[in-house]
């Protein structure tokens, strides 16, 4: 697949950032989350009336510039662990033409090609950007928008609101004037840094996810019908009404543990770590447009090493209990004046626990109900929003799962597992009865 780069440009905010906003303080949650890239690509099929590419490109650039004025910290640069310098450096915007039809890529998704649709890794360090975009046109008239964000001062909720704001401005919708699209920057006030943060949760996760071999990325899709069946199968007196995310997460956890047992020869204790948006869990709750990394971790532990079989319903219960503990106990402590100390103690305890051998940890992050499949720049909603990356993971990290909305109300699960465990999962008939391996996209 040939991708021709047409232009590359830096988009600056439409208005200069006032002097009193030039220094943006990061919260302690921003600091412990660590920095990594969040990359995905949305595919938009050709419409009956062919898009005027030059006009659309200019419209995207202008509206991105206007959006960066509201999200001015994202146009700045990383100064130190606690500070973003809001110097209006801007965002990287690349236009490209793909010399093939869009269907050739997505009818049977070819992930090893997707990286060509995204900008080069010109990120942190000198000459870097927090936001990067590549606007791709296909020979058939379809388009794809690649977006890359540096997870420095924004979580997936902030990213989704940013994209919706940009799309509303690009499409000419008056929705962009609503309060929803004027971000609140209160994170550093709510979660102030007391001292320099010695380490973060991301360091802990990386330390126990490092894989000496190779890891493999696979996409599995759970249809809405399959999820309905899993809800019945996973329900119990303790959890009579499991959610879609609970049953899909627990089902993946169960079968990943089973695959690991086959490879390792023993059933080892396991931990599921689920990133959780704190906004709705806080008292009072924060609006969705509160910008920043406002997240915590839900941690469910399984120690059924004496059990002959991992029971699905029990895992659902463990996850539900962990969610309730997070909401009722952990989040209120984080909101208190001792929030920083509580978080540091939590990280220290988990750092010690996770350093022990013989513990399989699976990290989940959920992007469901974020509206990523509803971002309309004026030519309709995307037929599909996908992660970016090949089947082999160069980072060599494993046991990582991303959940996204499926096309029919289902859930897509992107799994990174060790190669042997992936091969076992791909032949696990009980797993495949509910999860389809990389089905095609019909545009």
C-alpha cells in the first residue's frame, strides 16, 4: 500500500494564550499516569457527493486551530514533571493520499498497514507535539483521520470531548457553543502535588508486563447478542445485573488465565487492573468536560490456585466488588486533603505486591460509550474507529486489553498477549463461541 505525503503543517491556536495562562500545572494523577501515546484512526466511507478535498482540509485545519484555543495546554510543551508551558507551539497536521480503495484495508482489516496512515513519532523531546493528525484520502473517495495524543494531561474522556468539539466546529454545528465544549481545568486544584512524584502506576504496570519474548496484538469482537448471553451466564445472587464491560472483561480474564496456565503449567494468582473514570464517582460529580487525567484504578484479585477451574461468575463478582470499593472507599480518600498521601501509599503497596514472581496481571482500559464512532466532521459518522499498530507489538509489553464500542452495540476487544498464550486463545472454542476473531468491516 502506497501512502503519499502531500503536506505537513503546524496548526497553532486561533488566538494567543493570555500571559496569565502560560503556565499549566499538572495534577499528581497526571504525573503518576505517565506519558504514552493514544493512537486511533476513524474510517469514513465515500458519500454520494464526493468531498472537495481542498475545502475539507482547510476546514479541518481552521477548526482544529479554534479548538486548540480552548484546549490551549495541548498546544504547549512539556517543561518539567509538574508543568506544561503553554507557548502555542501547536499541533502537527499531515495530509496524505492512499493509493488504494478504503475497502481493501478494512473489509479484512490489515493492521500491519495502519501505521502508514499515521504521522511519524515526532513526539516528546525536542520538536514534539501533544496532538498530531493525519488526514488520509483514498482513491475511492473515502477518508480516514488518524489522531495521536500524548497521555500527559488528558485521559480518554478529555480526548473524546476534544474530538467532538473539533468535529462540531468543522461541521458548522452550533453545538460547539454549549458549555460542554468549554473545558474546565480544575485537576491540579482537586489533586495538587505535594512533593515530586517518585514513580507512577504506569511504572508498576510496565514492570510486571515486560515480556522477554514477543507479544501479539489481536482484535476480537463480541456482538450484542453474545454479550446478552454472557450477562445471563455471568449473573449471580451477588451480581444479578452485570454490565457489558463487566462480563466481557471477566470473560477475557478467565480465558487469558486459562491460556497462561497451559503455558506455565500451573494456575497462578492473577490481578485485573481496570482504569476507571472518577468524574461520576466523585462527590459532587464532575462534568465530562473537566479536562485532565481524572482516573483511578479498579483492582480485582483472584487467588483460586486450588480450584480446578476458574469460574466466570466468580470473576464477575470480584470485579463488581472491586468497583464498589473504588467508588465508596478509594475515590473519597483521593478527594480528601490527604489524597496525595493516600495515592502514594497505594502505589508503594502495589509496587511491592507486583514485584513478586508468580502473579499474572492484566491491565484493561475501556473506551466504550465515549462516542468515538460518532465523531462527525460534516460528512457523516465513521464506519469504524480502530486502534493503530501491527500484529506484533514492538514494545514487548503484554497482558493489555483495550475495549471499544462495536458496530452493533457490541464491544471490540484488542488484546496484547504473549505469543503462545495468544495461539491457545485463538483455538479456545469456548472463547470463540462468544468472540469473533478480526471480522471484516462493511462500509
